């Protein structure tokens, strides 16, 4: 799993399947470095030329289809009926209702395969027809070549792998006094909105997902626009779903066909065997006021960002190996058919897609179709920062979220006998009343029969039989924290068990100097303990310890352990940290347009949100994090945790503005983002793996996008930037050499399109990003007023090396009216270094619209 604790080593643990394209039509032949068997069989995603369901209709028609059963409270009364029946909707929610006949599209795919591969062996895994028209099939490369030659086939893509990329954060984001108040309080915040999660599943028995909410006076409403179902399996029995958890499915055919799925490690059901999916779902939409008890310590009460939103789970990621695109696309396709309002993906591809542009891959193109139906899609940026162009979420129709800190910190520390105090982490109680205890290194407490020569890892305290209890008893045991803890080969829990068996007072973990580039989250400890995460601080500890040892002058044997210390304990949080701050692991822009790392004219990430040290619900079956095994809550870090924060805010926006398009939600989130931290200074960004807090610089839009999520302001944005599906198509058609690729994925012919092509910087986004500013250029942006009549002053600060002018500099705009802004940029000096500016629209009624401007290469024309 690509959580932060594995960020520097994750590539060692993941099944790395390279992207590969096999298509005579596209001319994008790629060598595949995958895990195919000797018989050359693999999973391929086949797209047919006949358009899928969503491309048979215009956006407005799809909107009517989507909301034809919307509740009257939202004012949707359309009687428009689709001509085609979506597949896989065999019964109403929770299994009620009469089954319907399966649609003919799957039979058409079966017939096509039988005719093309007469008498040959193959396995069809999925039929897709809602967002894309095609199927996933397990065939040989020769059979794939045969399929690609058929005139009905538009595209064949080799399946590829993907990976997984809160008691307090609602308070840090100002929800109790702001956004929740606007929604009528936490009792109704997010009500009527369904958030879909493509992740590792869910533990349905967790109190965060109960529909018996003791904090609310009324029951959850039935989402009439939602038609998902709850799978029933031995691991996910009948009754697992309820009025809170309204849908649950799993998608694992590609992993099973490859032989990657292991039923002894995870479940072929929606049940979460990992913990990641349970955690992310609770961040976005977990119930309000759920007590967080970990290792018998209380850490307050948890709440999701939209605690009354409902949840539908689409499990396509699995323990140990992640997942595969064929399963993820099937999950996206089903979520769109079911009618989710928001889709949260805390997953990223393992590699940048090859070909004409990063945007052209099955996942992003399926999401584009989902966006066309009105679904707002949020995705984690990836944990591959802090280097430039490390972004793992590429497309402008996807809302990409990076990870930041928040101001809550659980501080632990150890005070040495020389009055030096060293900071550390660990959810532990203190030693008695500050009393000093002797420290004994595990290496100095070995039995006579134990030798470092036979076991170089003895310092990690993993086997109590290796140690002399008389030396350890009533003392502090010192253990080495090495890379083996990161890889899961050694565990904190096992070291604590060893210490208890040896009657130690507590445990002190010092950092191996070779462990760099990841963050250690506070770990539950059922005895006094501390982890010193800094290698430099660990050296200070060891220097004091070694200098305090008394040895026999003749034998050099230790006769006295002179070092003493007291552990202060780490159960109490303090809220004094400067925050937010962009975390070092959060993936950075500029957005790579292709596999050659050319820059796209698109801002990524779009936003940052809390992603560091986040409490969330945890699966009862998870053993992925041994420190939280058996617990109901766990603390995790990563952009995986940041994305569901934004998914929750998006649900609040959708609740307030039911008719908002995905681009309108994205606009509201972006233009209202915060630029300053809780002390009034600019948001900072960590720039290095090692000692990240010593490498802070002002965050740029390539670090934080438009800024830090501001939930309250996002519910009253004033002005909105709208972008349509046709705009995205004009953008894709404008990419050099993309005509055939666009047609193969969407069935839309760029050459016959009525609209002209545009570049990325011409999209009506709430940002301007220019990869190469070649002389003077004028950019247009159109804003729509969703508030009352208002007059706006326009201010701007140009990027370094660029002159900028915005026209008009003052405008008045009525409710529902639009205003076009002209932004003129001209380089004043040649440069290849990125520089950043900003445009601000300041309304006299209090609305402030923030538009970041980023220019990379600047070329002055003589």
C-alpha cells in the first residue's frame, strides 16, 4: 500500500505492471514489462467503436436522466426517459424489487468474441457499456492482435496496475461554526448525497457507518436517484448495508484471472481486509460523534466531513498488490450507473501512461464520461513528492488533491539524565511521575548464548528469548528502529510484547541512520514508550547512553548502565502547530502531459487538504498495520487521506447547490481556497525527504494548487467558472496527433466537430497555467454569478519575468449573469524557470475569487 510510511520503499513492495498499448489503429505499440505467464496470456481492455450509453446523449439530457427520480425537495421533475436501460441494475437497492432482463450489450460482446476467436480459449471478465463500450478479456497476444484487426474495435489496451495512494480535521477546517451551520448543523450536513468510494472495501459493522445515528433526530432518507445494490456473500452477509451504507460491490476478475488475488489474505467481497477503504470512507462521510478508543486510550469523537452523506462502496483494490485498471474501470462504470453524486478515488497508476498524452488511459477516459453524467470526481495526487512533475493524477476533469498538515500534534518526549529533552512520537502513558529509569540497549542485554554475529537484527527487540531479563527488568529497553519496521518485517507491537515479557518499564526506539524519507505516525503503545524519528536526535541519545556506561578496565565488560531517562507520554494533543503545510510526500506539478515529461497547460494539484496524521475508522479484519490490529480506529497519512476530505466538502456543496455541474463544484472549491496558514503567513511546503521541516519554502501553485480547502467559503463562492464536456473534447482534439485516440475512446470525430480545438490554457478553469509563453498572449475566462448583484474590483500580481493586465479592472454583475475577463500575459525576459502570480476578484458584498497564474518557460519575441 502506498501510504506515507512506505513512500520511499513502496516501489519494492508493489507488483509493477508497465503500461502497454496494443493497437494497430492507434499505432502505439509498447513493450510490456508485466507479469504475464509463459503462455503470453494477459488481460486487455478492448474498446469498440460504437459509442457507449453516455455518448448517446447531450449533457443536459444526461442530467435529466440522472435526476429523473430525484426527490421533490431538490426540485427535479423531469419526465425525460432514456432509450437504453443501463446494465447490472438487476434489482432495487438492498435487493427489493423484481429482477430485470439483462441488457443485450453484454450478449453482443459475447457474440463478437465467439465469432472472432472461434474455438479458442479466452475469459471475458467484464462488459462495459455505460461510460465506455467495450470489455475486459483474458487472451494471448496473438488473440489480442486478432481482435485489434476487427473493424468494430477502436482500441486495445494492456491492463495495468494501480495502487492506493478524523476526530479533529472538521474543527481545523472550521466546519462546526461554518459549513455545518449553513447546512443546518452536523445532523443534516451532506444529507441526500451519495458518495462512491473506489478503494479496498468497507467494514460494514463499524459504528461510523451505522444508520442508527444517536446524534440525529431523524432517520436517513432513501436516495431516490440512486439505484445501487448491496452484494451478499459469506463475508458480507445480508443486512450489511443499511440506510447509511446504501451500496457495496466488489470487482476482482482481473486480479483473479492473473492469479494475483489471494483468498487467504483478502476477501472476494466488499468487506475490507486492508483498512484503507474503511478509513477513507469515514473521513468523507463517517457518522458524527463516534468515540475514538485506541489501545484503551480515548482520543475524542470522530466525524466525517459530510456526516449525513450516504456511502456506496466499489471495492477494486486489494491487500498487498493494489489493483488493476480493468477492475477499476468496471467499478467506475458501475458507480456511474448506480447514480453516485461524488466519486472518491484514493488511488493512482503505478506509472505515467504512455502514448499521445497522459490523459488518454482507460481510467481517466471512463472518468471523463462519468463527469459528463454529472458526477464530481476527486482523486489523490499521489505520494510521490516532493520532486517536480511527480503528479499521478493528470486530467483537467478530475479534481486532484494534495496532502497538508493540520495544527494538531500528539507530542511525546524523553528527558535524559543530562537534562536534554528529545522529541518523539508514540501514543503512550508517561513513566511514573517523571521518575528517571536506567536505559539498557538491546545489544547490551543479550543472553550469553545469543550473538550479533548470527542475527544482525537483535537490536529490534523482536524475540524475548534473546535477552537477559535480569538486565532489562525495571529499566527502559532501547531498541533500534530500522527499515524492517517500514517493510513490516519487524513491528512496534512485537517489541512492546518483548519488553513486557522482560518486565521492562518502557521502550525507547531510536532511528537507524539508513531510514530516511518517510514519516512515522504516532503509534499506540500499551506501556510507556517513545519513537525518536530523527536520526540526528537518535545520535544525541546514543552518545549520552554510551558515554554513561561504566566498563571493567581489564575485561571491558559493562559493569554499570549509567544513562537514565523519563518518558513524558504522548496521549495529549496540542494545537499550536503552524498549519497547514504541504507535506513532502504530496505529489507536485507541473502536470506531465506525456511520458516524456512535457508540461501540460493544466494546474495540478487543484487543492490541498488535511492528509497527515488523520484518525479514521479501521477494519476489524485488517492486519496491514500491526500497530492498529484489532482497533476500531487508526491514524494514517497520505494524499489518500486528503482526497476524501474534499469529497466530503463537495457533498456539502452538492447539497447546497443540487444543480451544480462537476466543474462548478471544482470552481467553488478552488476560487475560495485559503492562501495563508493559521498564523497569517503564507502556506509553506516541505521540499525534501530528509529533515523536511528544515527545508520549508513558500508553497507555489505546483505544490498546493489554488490553496488549502475552505469548506465554509466554498458554500458561497459568488462567481463560478463553468467547463463543459464539449470544452474537454475541444481540448483533447487540440492535442497534436490525438484525433484517432479521441475517436477510439469516445466515438467522437475531431475533424467533423462543430467547435474549434483549444489548448489547455484556453479551458475555462479557475486558474491559468502556461507551459511556454511565446510572446504576448491573451487568455479568456468567463465567470457566472450565482449570488446577488455585486460589483467586483480586479487586482493582480504578475509572475516574475512576465507583464500582466486584466480587463476589465472593475465590473458589476447581476444574479445569473456572466462576465468575460481578458488576461494579457507577455514575457519580459527569457527564462525556463517557473514563476507564479495571482488574480483576485474582490466583491463589495464580501466574495473573493482567487485565480492562480503559473508560467513555466518564457520566450521574448524580438
